[in-house]
């Protein structure tokens, strides 16, 4: 995982899948950040734990702005399965 922290923003480029291990690493680095950008360029899949983690961040008492770059196709399939495609503002979250 490559990371860069700049004031209130954490940028992450995952070197593998977005799973519980990645969630734990991101969580330990996210302290005091209000923005999180995750590049999934190298991810083959995204687990439900990772999606739930992002959802909880975005809907916490002190919400974190989450942006996703280069999500694999399975990311959108998982959102649909979990019913979050209707809740999330994907045009704001998913970046080209």
C-alpha cells in the first residue's frame, strides 16, 4: 500500500485487493483526516467489509469524504447487492 498524507487528506493506492487487511491499514492511518482517496487500480475484488467500512466513514458523526479511483467492476456489483447504489452519490464518490 502506498500512502500520502497531506493535512486532513489521506491518499492510498492499494497494491492488492480492498479487503479487511487493507481496511485495518487505512484505519490506522486515517486519524484526524476528513478526506480519504483510495485508488483501486491493482484490486481484483472488493469485499463487503471494505464497502461497509467506507459507508460507516461517510455516515459517521464526523463524516469522512471518500473518493474511489479505478474501481473494479465487482465494486459496482457489490454496491448493487448491498443496495448502496441507491444510497451513495456515485458521481461524487467514484472519480475517473
